[in-house]
């Protein structure tokens, strides 16, 4: 569980860094990469919390 928490946190930090690069340079490739990273972070977080909820139910 701790591994998944760290992975989600690192993905959020990576997305923030990519958005900072986009704000600094104005290059769209950083914005696209940040959005893709953020999308997969949200998907991973939903999966993680889904497993936690299923553990509580069963």
C-alpha cells in the first residue's frame, strides 16, 4: 500500500513539474505530457481507492 501511495504522489509531482515547464516555456508538448500524466494519476488513484473500498466491503 505504501508503494502505491508513493507512486501516486510522485506522479502528481511529475505532472506539476510538467505544468511548470509549460508555464515557463509555453511549449504545448509539456502541457500535453502533464495532462496525460495527470489522467493516469487519477486513474491509478481511483483504482487504489476502489481496492480499499472493496477490502472494507468484503
